[in-house]
């Protein structure tokens, strides 16, 4: 399950072609794109069986994926090399080296990876954040849309919840008002609402980091924040677990989670039913002067069921963070009718 793009040759191959003008002749010899396809991995593209189609994941817009110097762009080049030019790899490697020497006079220096033990430090910082996060109240707005084949809205689900504390200090959730549900061809499941609580506001901690495999992808600047970027995927998914498969951005300064892109796992096929989950992006921002909190989650994806494709969109907004104490009185603004 991945977001479906049908890209032209230039859009799909641009990350690989920028290295040298000599790629132009090779690009022009490629077959024209065929029908749309699906990518099974949020970090890579894959070819259609009929050839010529290259799909990109729902990890931001294509412009973001092709941003200069971004890890996603380097990932695209890696995938392109593996999937499409394995027969031409020796020649292309020579061309890349020649182009680099021609332009700079020296080989391009390899980027130094982060110090060993950084992930353990990031997970320890995430555990401290998770403990602090449990002391906050906030309002959560969830808006889900199923789309028609023409891109119009076919149905919606909308709810607003307050995450707060009982007088006894127990954290709980409370619907602000009755949800609006006009969905026609889809329904939200228990796993969808569990993902809203556990996966979309993802936190890498000492308790969950052991079950992920990490690959360092490089550095990227988001706004004014320099970040380490890691590809992460579950080592295994046990029954009943909800996991993340995707990319995370960690600030170089402070080691805060800045962005998450990926998809929840597992996708569920059971007893003739299909319970599929879209790719999403969550962004974080500083709230208390020490930690970065989730502030928005967005998804824009196409779910491929056996009965057909279902385009979906949703947003989750996290608002009005307030730290709770025994003496606190927490109030939220009333929702308009």
C-alpha cells in the first residue's frame, strides 16, 4: 500500500540524471511509462511488471522528495541504480566518478556518520519526552475524508477529543461533541483509532527502539533545523503490535524528533477482510522550551483493496498543550455548533 504516482521520465529519473549530462542519451532510450503501479516500501520506488512505471511513496509532495540534497533523493538514486541499471552499473559508476572529477577536481568526500551510540541517546531522550508528554492535556482534532474517483469528497468522519485528567489525576479522553460520520464505502476500525494514539504521534524510546532496524541516510535541513535522517523498519511485528515503517528526522542539536514519515504496520488481511492504513507525515514543534511535541499529522494516500482503489485523506491537529498539576484547572474553548 503506497501512494500512487504516474511520473514522466524526467520526474522519475531526475535524481540520477543530474550527475552528468551523459545520462541524457540513456534516459531517452527508456520505454515510455505504462499504467500506474504500487510501491511496497515507503522508501523506494518499484517497476511495474509491464515495465517503465516508477512509483513514489506518500512521503510529502514529489517536490519535497526531489529536493536538492535530501535523503529521499539519495534513496531514489539508490533504488534507481538497483532496479534499472544493474546491467550498466560499471559504466555508470565510471561516468559518475569522471563527472565528479571534471567538476571539482577531487572525489566528493563521504559524509561522516553520527557518532556511535547516538541512537541510544535519542531513544533515552524520547523516553524522557514520553514521560513528560503524559503530564500534558491537549485537544485533538481528527478529520478523515474518503474521495471519489474524480477527487471529490464522498464521505467524511470528524471528531474532536480533549485529552485531560480526572480529579484523581488519571489521564483520560473525552469527546467534545458527537462525531460526524458520513463515510459510505469505508469504516474506521479499532486499529485506526489505536494508530491515532500510538503511531501517528510516534516517539522513539528505549522501550521500542530495540525492535527497529535503522539505516543512516544523511543530513537534511528542515526550515532552520539541521537533522539526522534515519530509515527505520521493524525487525519483526508481533501479534497485536502496531509499528512504524518509514523515515525519522532527528535534530542535530538537542536530538529532538522533528518529523516522521511512513506507514503503520501491519496491514491486516484476515478472515476475508482487508484493514489497510495510509502513509502519513507527522511534524513536531517546540512547546515547553525543552521538548518538541507533535503538532500536525497529514495523510494523502490511495488504499488498494481487492475490490478497488480508495483514495483517502486525513489530518490530525494537536492543540492547546497545557501541563497538568494537582492544582491545575484545565479548560478548553467551546466548539462552535
